[in-house]
C-alpha cells in the first residue's frame, strides 16, 4: 500500500475542532498530542486527560498483532485503515460502538514522519457531507498522478503553468508536450480564456468544479466531463488545481444516434396513424404487421446486445494483446540500436542472442494467446500440476520487465503431501498476469520492494497467495477487478 504523507500542522489545525470526525494525533514516542472535541464526545475523556498519555492505552485493538505494532507501522510511513475497532471510555471500559480508524502519517521538518493522525469514524454512521468531502478532497489532493493513466490528468498552478500532465492530456488538447508550458501555449485563445476563468474560480473558492466541455480536434467534436479540484500547499493555501477528464464522446454520439432513431420512429408512427385513419378497413392487417415488427425489433435488440458484448470482449482482447506484444518488440528495438553502436564485432553474437530470446518470448506469447482463444470456451483439462515449474516459467517469461532485478522475489511451495490436478494453461495465465502486475506496479519509494508467492495444497483444494508491497489497488476499484483485462 502506498503511504500518504500530510502536513501535520495543516491537518491538525483543520480537524482539531471538528465535531463530526474524531482526531487523535500521537508522536514518534507513541504519546498523544491532540484529542479533539469529537473524541471527547465519543469517549467522555477530556483532552487534558489524554495529552501526553500513551496512545495504546485508549485503543484496545483485538488482533493477533499488538496495538503498538500498528502504531509503529504508521510511524514507518504506511497509511491504512482498521475497520470496526473498539475504543476505551471514561470508565476504562470498551465502548459498545465500533469505529473505523484511518492511520495517516504526518510530515514534520525535512519531510520526515514525526507523528500520525488517527481519523475516527463511527462504523455505523458517516460524517457530515461537508466533512466527508473535505476529508476526501484532502486525501485526493495528496495522491500522485500516474503518467500513463487512461484518462487526461493534469495539475496547473496559480500562474496558469502546467506542472503535471500525462500522455492522455496531451492527446486531449492536441499537443505532443504540455508539461511546463503556460496555458497560452496549450489552448486556443478563446479556450484558454475559459480555462483560466474556471481555474481562478477553483483556487479562489477552494471548491471543486465539475463541467461538461466540448473540444474540436481534427474536425471532430469531442465531449469530456472535467473535474477540477483545489490543491493546498504546506501552508494550507490553495495555489494550484488538479484535475482529470472522462471522455464521453462515444456515449453522447450514441445518444444522438438513439435520439435520431427515436424521432424517426415517432415520425413513422405518426404516418402509420394517418394511414390507419384513412384505411380503417385495413386495421387488422396493420395490427398484425405491427405485431410482427415488434417481435423483429425485440430480436434485433437482442442481437445488437449480444454483438455489443462480443465487440467489447474483442476490444479488451485486442488491447491486452497489443499491450503485451509491445514490450518484447521495444526490447528488440533497443538491442538493435545498441548493436548498431557496438564497435567490437565479437559482441554482435551476444546481442543476437538477446534478440533471439526476446523473439522466442514474443512467439511464446502469440502461441499462448492463440491457445487461450481456442480454450476460453472449451472444457477444463485436468493435469498433474508441478507448481514450482509453472512459477519458474512465469518468472522467466517476465524477467524482461523493467526493474525486475530490483525486486526481491520469494517462492514457497508446500505441495508435496497433496498432489494437485488442474488446467495448466489457465494456471499459467493466472500466474503470468498476477506476478506481471506485481512487477509493473511495484513501489520503489519503499526500502525493499518484494513479491512473495505462496502455494499450499490440501486434500480438496489448493490456495495461491501472491503478496507484494507495491502501490496497491484503491477500494473504489475492488468491485471491478474481476472484469476482463481491467
């Protein structure tokens, strides 16, 4: 999980008098330094009775890991949440209610963690809407934006200079490069004026702005839903805005098509009604025709729905295939460039060997995709599983990935007592995808990035655990991780 670091002074100042969000701040000696009004209300314990006391005395966490270990973990820089935990009351008893505890490391001088804020929400209730939005905005404004996010992402400061932008944003504005440029060099004069008005409004009001914007790019009208939100600096002053844009072009174009079809259908219905009035003696025939058309329309909708599902599935497969084909091709191009620059002829066979290895991996991937296409709707084929061999094969297939050598990879197989049978192709796909994602999304800000692969077999099942300390997955995406190639 990626650590979130927050200005301790700004957070404590904004939450110390908050009556909806509980705040307890402890220092690196595990002594309480802040206990706000909400915590007094929850526990009945006054601020003056808590300051300087050990924080472990007030949070009796019922876990295999002792409470102090959680607090030390937060001081190391990790941010995390514990759900439905008890808190001690004034009488020294465990509270009847349960609370969600959000541990957020706080930065002191020289950007070092000097303490931890524990935000406390009652598990059965939610904070007031304003407090929730303030909390979410604070956290959101501190997240790092990924360069290769599949949507336009940007940060623009108060001087209207682009401080951060990704490739999608460059495509969004029709430029090859935007980072470090003033808005005057990014948008047309008319569009720039409008952008500055919205940015100035967000900075002055310190409130997010949501808007629907239309851009003309190469003669095509593109629709975007743009979210811009304020970013506070270490002094608690909004001096920049962040944002992202969702492309709604396809949806709006589809709506326009549907609207046109609807208007055409209404027009045809009016004409049909006029014909019915003129040809009363033909009403029975017209009714029979309408019934038949209705049935055909239902069949057409069903067919279109099935076709849409197949097209989406095909798009996902094509995206995944092109993405995974590009990595070995990029390696080959890099090796070719090095070979051209090499002055020692004796080194050429070594480069050729590397390129041959990448071509073999590329060929294996193509074969794998072909096999997957053949078996995706086929029956399972149960074969005896050599777990260590499959994992070793997956690691060999992935060792070309960037920073592979910087990650500590540990494999533990406890499978001798209970042999297992399963579909080997699908197991290879599972290991390749999970381990590949763990490598691609490692967090090199941590002292030692690692991946632990553990397999255990039992009389009736096998369990596979792939653990890493990478950037993690936001809770809001957990419901989607089972979707194809998400």
